[in-house]
C-alpha cells in the first residue's frame, strides 16, 4: 500500500487550484480547495472537531481506512450537516465536492472489487460449521459448536469477513469438532442398540416417591383429592384400575427442583419416544383437583439425575405441548445423552420462594380466586433409543458406503470396524466420493492425493481402515474445500453456496448445486424460483433465527434479568421470555413469506401471540402456547417489530428503561442511521431508581453539554416515545421507584413479599430532528412509516452484511437505489426486496449488462 506525504498532497492540490477553475480541476484539487475555504478553520490541528484534521487527512483512496473517512465526509456534506451552517457552503460548491468525492471513491472501490471481490475470503462461522456438518453427515442433532471459540462480532454480525480470522487455537478447535462429528457418524455397533421401554405410574412418576417443594406445589392425588405416599402403597391393583394415582404439579421447573420419572436414565445417546396421559387442572382449597379453564403448556428438560442441585447441561427438548382439561394421551420425541433423564417442565407457573431462616422450606404464592393452575399426570412411557430405518444409519453410509462392519478392533477407539478386502483401493473410491460431497463437485486427483497420502500412511502404519479414513476426512473438513467460502465470481457453484449459507446457514443441496453447474442460476426466473423453494424449506428457520439473533441482538434476550425489587411480577418467568423470542421470529418470517410491506417493521395491525404474550400485552385472552396471528385493536400500542416485547427488553438493563439506549437501537437497527460514538469525556447517565428525578430530567442535564446535544437530538425523542413500555415491554403510565411515590405491596408469583412505589407519570412526547412533533408512540409510528425507503434501504444493508461478509460499499449505493426503485411502486414489500437484492451484482458479484 503506497504511503503519501499529506503536506505534499495539500501543496499539489493548492497548485492545481491556482492554475485551473474548480470545474476543470482534478477531484483532489476540487475537494481541498472547497474544504480549505469552508472547513479548515474548525478542523485544524488546534480545534480538530470530531478528531478530524482535514489538512493532514491523506488522499490515498486505495487505503480502505482513508476511503472510509472520506466517505464519512461525503455523507456529512450530502446530509447538510457539514458545515453546520448550511450558508457557509454554496450549492454550487456542495455539488462540486460531492461529485468529486463520488467519482474518486467510486473509482477506487470498483478497482478493488474487480481485483479482490466485494469481500475477502472468509471461514465458516461456528454455527455454519455445525450446520454444514449436520447436513453433510446426516446428523440433524449434532452438537459441536460449543467446541469452537465464539466468533467475534462486527456491526452486530458474526459472518463479517474481517472478524472471522483463523489462529492455531481455532484450527485445533475445528479439528477437534470434525473428529467428534465423524466419530458420532460411525455406527454405534454391529447391531442397532437395544430399545428399552420404561413405564411409570403413581409415586414412581417422581424420583423419590415423595413430593418436593411444599404440598401446594406438588402432591399425589386420587379421585381428585390429595393422597399420601403411604396410602398409595396400600392400594390394591383393583383400586389402581378403578382410579389412577396422579402426580399433580403446580410449579415451573427451575432450581432447586427435580421431577423426573423414577428409575430411568438413557443407556446411550439418541432420540427417545415419550407417551404420557395427563390433563390440565386447577388446585382448589383442600388440595382438590378440578379441570382447568385453559390448556397448560409443558415441555421436557433433559438433565442429569442428580437431585435438586442440578449441574451441567439442562436443556429443553421435545417442544411445547398443550395439556387439555380432560385426560388425553400425548406423544413427543426427546433427545437425550447417555446417562441423562428428563423432567416435567410446566411453563409459566409460579416458582416457590425458598426460605432458609429457621430451616429449608418453601413459600408458595397465595391461591388465586380460580385456584392454582397445574397438571396431573396419570402415567408415562419412554422407549428408545429409536432406531433409524436402516442400519448402519445414513451417517455411516456417508463415510463408508456399503462396506461391511464388524466388531471393534483392539487398537481402535471406534465402536465398530469397517471391513475392506482392498483397503487402498476402497480408500481412494470412498475418499473421492466423500470429497465430492464436501466440495460440491469432484476433487481433482492432484488435490485428493494430499489426503490419500495421509490415509495410506496410516494404513501402512497398521492403523485400522475406519480410523485411517476418518483421519483423511478430518483433514478435508478443516481444509479450504470445506472451511472457507469462495467468492461467487471464482467458481460456478459458489453462488449456490452463498444462497444456501444465507437461507439455510449451510451447504447447498443437490438440486441447487445442479442448477448452479448448469448455469441456470444466471436466469432471473430460475433464481427466483430457487429462492422461493429455499424459503419454504424447513431449514429457512435457521436464517430467521440466526439473522434476528444478530440483526436485532435477539441472542442477548436472556441477559439482564428484571430487577425483582421493581418488577416482582417477572420473577423467573422463562415462559414469557421464550414467548417474546418466538413472536419476533414468527413475525419476521411472516414478513418474508407473506411479502409484507417494509413498514411492518414499525407498525402493523396484527402480531403473533400465545396465551402468555396476550396477557402480557393486555389483549384478549388466547388459548395455548402456539403462536398465532392475532389482529390488534386500534387502541393497542403494539404491532410491528418496534414495540415487540423482545425489542423493548433488549434495550433495557433490567432495572430501568433508557430513552438513549432504546433510541440509539432503533436508529441503528431499524432505520440504519447509527449515531457516532459518545465523547469519551462524557459519562453515561445513571438511572435514579429512588424516583427523585425522571429520566427526561436526567437527560436534559446530560444533553446540555454542547458536545452531546446534537447527537441526543437524533435518538432521545424516539426513546422517549417508548417510555410507556417497562423493562419487559408491558404498558405503563407511571414509573416505579423504591423511595418516592405511592407504595404498592403484595406477594409475587414465587410467594415472596414485595414493596415498590409508583412515582412520576410517563411523558412520551418528543420532537424529531426534522422538527416533527409527536405526543406518544402511536404518533411516532405514523411519522416513521412515512419513510419506507429508508427502512427498506437499511434491511438491504443488513442482508448484505449477513450474506456477503462485507458492508454495502460506496460504489454499491447506486445498485441499492436501483433495487429500491424497482420495489417502490408495490410499497417496498419484503419478499420483493429479497428477490431483487439476490439477483443484483451485490449478491451475485456478476456485473449486470447495460
């Protein structure tokens, strides 16, 4: 990279200015002449506003950092923000400097793209690596991502090329992950594992045969009334047949808790089928059971059978099931590791408060008028592991084809041996077959020989055939043929790979590869058809989940637990948080699948709700855990991503809301107008949970600093409009505090007494930087939806980062505008935007013909 003397640049520019008019001068001369006349005084070595000394800023536009700085200058001038007094720069000069910068920056970028592509070569992120292995090896439940170091984020994304570096530590982790995956793909034995079947009833539904957590939280019942465990033991088989003993639960599963069936642990890792009979009930005074009014959602949690003190992995499995008021038989499939069991996990119920003063016991919350909600289990059966339709399973065939298997060899760590009469011949055939699947096409003999030499060396050293093959496979899975994504301009199948890693977070399937090989993806109609097919595929959920995790920061949803002093109603409400996440994921998927207008990001007359979210939003009662589209009443402040509970929770710290944090998040994530970082010398405001000062008062003092006022005017108003939503996104009219205001007392959902105060009234009014005023979030939404082009532009920018690993470049802007122009007439609908963007040179990196 060439380095130039900035003083010489300035002298050269001034010399050019002296001998020719602005319109005829070189771009560098035009830029420096105008900047010297209007901007040097504020951006000299003594003032350096914005840490920018213009006279010393190089003009080496081949340097990406220098080019980025000149792009910022261009954008500030184009927006009328530089110089601050618009009259200091004539329209003629403004046009001249913008034209000069556009020509120069655009020319430098196009030259770089022509030589290097839009982004540098990048490795797979750890989630991509895991999903690629899952699809390649036909192991849908493979779990190896945790073996890899966390990927660094850039602009919120983990797929940006500049952040996906490779070190020896990371390479060793990829080698370890590949080895673990390959070993799991090998058949676990010569014959399928024996299936165990375990049935439990009565007190055996619980590990100790006794209840745990207080009688209100859990007891055994018969004929709708509590029955002691001692009495259960006295029941005759005839009495059991006449009326079963039910395990009645009225609490959610969280520490300390253990509620798994007695006597069962998974002998090996695999899928297990669960069948059980249960109903949703209400507990009335006297420990009586009556049918519930509404369904009750439950799931199962895989865990070690270690008693109340759970250590290690505890994870939800089997999905959500809605128990009904009448007894029904339900069925689901859960995933267990060897030595694990599973516990009943009722969603959204109280979690008893543990007292240790004077002993270890529980406080259960007072009984509501309708009784405590709960579930009653009659019996449960578990069978597994479930065997695949063929043995060895499909994953084994990916590695070894139809070669016979036998007992494990003494020198091998694998559970079986693979029998080959011609090891080196079979090794070549199998490796080329596997490599073609890995690379998306045949591997040349020259490329394959490197790995075959490794395999043959292992065989020559007496290593068993299967182990030697895995050694070669492992090396291939950590090579550039698998670990790195190539630029679409460099290989015919690379466009298929970019499509599949965008929509499926993984490798292309055979159909997509074939269309790429045949050149059909160059046909816009064929490309659109493939996009539509991929959206309908179940793997599209990966895109929805990963993209919203990164674009909206949804992966951080479970950070910053609500402060239970101020918000006791949210204590340990995991069901609410999980429902928040599902609403956003379902809503965003619908935006694409249903081709909804881009303004749906800000406002909509519907959302996706279940029973818990409907109650949280103060809307009509809903039944069950499934997310369903619900039309919103006109008065509702909800609708659109902007006011979803997940977004509103993400933009708080759990203790208090921050107009700054929420405003900055909206400007950056939804509108694509991120503010500059705050000055290092200005501390952030600290929330006043005593209630002495409102957030607006604290911010008014903070923004009184001249260096803060201009930026705060951009995002504070948007944040003020969201102040009617508390730390979990529920509507409020007043703030809460610990010292000032009207005292509120009660017992929370865990049986814990609480006390907080209702303080100042929320003021949600504000004035945008444009001068437009609003009184509340309804009026703010009206103002924001009036700029659909900006919303659409931002989403295109976010997709570009996620798909290509690079930001939208200065030279891409005209292409972005072209996409927007094509979608404008139909209201910038989301799927239309997606189709046009995928077909553009930004995604395909194939220049369109004029």
